[in-house]
C-alpha cells in the first residue's frame, strides 16, 4: 500500500510536486523547481525512486534532469541529448522521458523535437542517438504538426523487451520488434483527414497521433488519441479500430488507461484542431468500462460554463490505487483530481502556470 501519492506537474514556468496520503483527501504543493523554465514532462522511475524532468532552458537548451529525493533537489546535467555531426539536425526540445523496464537497470529513453529517439544506459548522465529510427526511409516525408515535428510518446512492451512503440506528430506510430534494430509504421486503420470536408484516407503513415497508452496487464492492447479519432488495437498495433462513437468530438489530446483494468479508460475531448478548448466550453471527462464501446460523461465538480481551456497530450493520468485516482491538468493552469475514478472532481489548491504534463508516483 502506498504511504504517499505524488503528482508530478510540469508547467511552462517550472515543476511542482503535489503530495498526499493514500486517502488523497488533502494535498500539499511544493515547488516551483526549475523556476521559469519550460518543463515538458516528468516521470517517476519505480526501479530507483528517481524522478526525471525534461526541461527547456533558454541558455543551456533542453536537458533531462534527475532527482534522487522525489523532486526536492535536482542534479545539474553536463549536457542533454544531442544529435551527432552529419545529421543536419539540431535539438529544439525534449518532449518525453520514459524510464526503462524493471530488468533494464539505468536505461532511460527520451523523445525529442525534431522527431528522434535517444537512449541512456546510465540514468541520463549520457545519451545515445537511436540512428535506426532516423534512418527509416520515410524520414524525409515526416511533417510537423501544430506543435512541431516531435516524438512525444514512448511505450515499452512490459513482456517482450524487443518490442516498443513511439508516436510522432505528424508521421504516426512506429513499432520495433527487434530491440530497435528496425522500425515499421503501425497505423493500419487510423484515418488521415485533417482538413474540413476532406475525405478520409487510411495511409501507411502521415497520421498525427496525439498520445498512445498501454495497460501492462494486456500488453498487446493499446489505445490512442489521434488528431482524427480515438482507436484501440488488440494485436500490438497490427490493426487499429476506431472507438470515437459516443463522444462529442473525435479530436483531443488527453487519454489515460486504468492501471488495473485494461477495459477501462478515460479521455478528455477537445473541440477541434482549430478550436483548442473543450466542447461547448464545458469540461467533461469521458470514461469507458468496455474498451471504448460505450462512454459515460463525467462532469461532477468540473466547470460547465465559459471554460475555454484544453488538456494537453501529457496532461491526463491515473494512479494505481483502488479506486484509481484520475488527474487532468489544463493549459490555463488548473489541475482537477478525482479519487473515485472520475465520478467526482475537485480543484487542486494551487493555480499553476500552464500545465504541460501530469504524472504520478507512489512512494
């Protein structure tokens, strides 16, 4: 049983940590850390207890910081991920940090802009460029989404150490089944129709996937929120099936899967790629208990008038307690939390800078 629940909040102007006991009835907020800097993502490493933060510094560029004491103090990295000479690429931003599997001691992955993957084998002290993904023949055709050409999602198969997934906007999902030696598009069944009245096509790649999530209990089942719909796969991304029916919009960023029940997930739809706020300016989280076949609208405690806000791709997460807690952070700085799987919601005690990411840790 967790003694303490930590919510890791990455914002445009620093990092914060919310702390509560397992009852999640009261929260204490500490920070900011990395004051004034753009913290794109924070991740807890259950293997070591480290916390990693992808931080954009206006002088030193984007680096991955590490804390060994749950965010109270942070190391000063000598450097961040960097492209080798000859690639003609220059690092703009670290979007995502993903600790490796339990058996992969010291391994950490980073997804960056322009879209590329880096791997560290020493807890982020040094980084190696994953050349094989950059060498994919489709690389020259990858196009930036509205947020840039970014590799923003890294999903590790918890059973098969040779299998992992990355998501790139706007190129789609890529999968490796041989430990990163080769990569292949994994977008079959996902639509491509970004413009109004554009007929849908189902291309091999070119999709603007927004986020992919996986429940370790069913590692071949994944869910994704795409620019053009919400999808589920049961076969490790060989084929995706759309599950957008019953939602007010097929567009959005926020998606989270239940930590114990792979049939249950939550999404927070947006209006459209042109209107980056919740439908009808009313905040609602939708929950499915049956793999996205049907959806329940959850609004108790969420603002239902004049709420022109959005939840970004890393802004939604669930904790591993029973019942699961669910957290959504908004681009306008509000963080809403539920300790009953979304039935009711409360507002966190701090109004944060614009929230890029929300993560959880059990200590």
